[in-house]
C-alpha cells in the first residue's frame, strides 16, 4: 500500500552524489491525492474562465482562465487566438478542448476538428479507458458549428459546454458536495408515479382538465426577444435545410437551447399569435439546441412554443 506524506530518511547516494530518500513520491502521487478533493473542470470565478468568443475570420479567442484536470492545475493569463480549419462542402462540428497530456507534462488548448457530414456530430473527447490507462484527458469547453462554405464564425455558432459536467464542468469541493443523481432519479420516479395516479383520479373532470392545461403550459420553449435571427442563403444552407425548403421560403433562423441531440425529432406547436408571423412548420434539432425557421426577420419578438413531443428520428409512435 502506498501512503503519505511522511518525512524521508536518506538511505544512500547516487553516483552523482544525489541523496536517495526512502519516502520520496512523484507528481502522480500528489495528483491522485488532490483529485479526491476537487472535481475536474474550469473554476467558477470569474464566469469568463476559458470562455470561447468570436474573433476574425476562421479564428476564435479563448479568454484567460483556470482549470483543474485529474489532480493537475492549469492556467492561462492572456487571451489565446485559436485557428479553425477552413469550412468544407458539408457542415461539421469542431470541439475546443483543454487537454492534459502526461507524456508531454502539460495542459493546453486545442481545436479538435470534426468530420464534415450532412448531419455532423462533435468529436468524442479523448480520455483513458477504464483499467487501460492513458496519457490524455480532455475537457470540452465549446463546440463550433462550421457551416459549409463559410469564411467566418459567428457567436451564435459557438456552443458553450463548460457547464456540462459530462464534457467539462465546474471545479467544486468533492468533500462538501453530494452526488444526488441517484436520489433525484428515485424522487422523480416517485413523483411521476404519483402524478399518474392523480391524473387517473381526475380524468374527465374539470380539475383534470385544469391539471392537463397546467402541464402543457409548463412544457414550453421560449425564444427571447433578444434572440438574433440570421438569413440563410443557398451557399450557407445545409443539405437537410434545402431538402425541407428548396426555394428557401423560410430562410431566417435562430437557435434555441434545448435538451436534445441531432438525432431527435422535436414537434412544436406555436402559441397564437406567433403562428401568424410566418414561422415554418418544421425545425431542425442539433446538439442541445433547436433551430427554428421563419419567412421574415423576427429579431425583437418573443415567441413561445409548446413542446408537443420529443422522440428519436424514425422511432415508431
């Protein structure tokens, strides 16, 4: 069993005259100790730690920040300009990572290029496999949607993933924090079961009708008036977008954060009078976002949608 930390005794000397200690430990020992105290991620203060923002052309900027990966600490005190490879004939998603490399003994920023495709996905983070080891551990801090045939990156194309604990996360004290995932799942299951019983008891009654309406009102998607709508052209539209709208009669779009993937089918019902503003009947699901389309620039309008259903594409309903 390895243990520490203890004072070392000198047990001898090397041929160069350097003392040999019987309780000496390396950086791996310290890292294993400290990783039990703090979680991986970027530090919460300031909130701009390693935030990715737009720059000129096919470049972005990483703001200064502090991070912690597997017991190792990293910081950058200046803005870093990161170059993104040119767009291709199909869309793709690149991922910006903080990479711990034990072989080179450093932590640094990298842009990991995704694969261009009709429905692109972000690259998988490189991390050691269980019981296999490895020198690389990556945290994903942002995803960049690189639209086909484009020459610049807008802020709207940058998805901040720092708060996603599966990709990055925020550094917290593990001793003071409690993983409530299992407890929450149990409570949610019980609530769902109880609501089902209540719904059965109230079905076909006035109270049941009210409860149903309240449930629908809570399941909404809101596009704030501050959302920016961008106009598509035949050179910036994806293959899927042109298939849905060959003549681009609904060329204006905005992306709204939503818990989904590019493989989901999201059915929305716009509330009156937003349905009269020229909104398209279709939408496009992406990674943690829904793209809505309209026939006009709706910047400045707050729109509300009821989420009618969410399912995997081609799923039997």
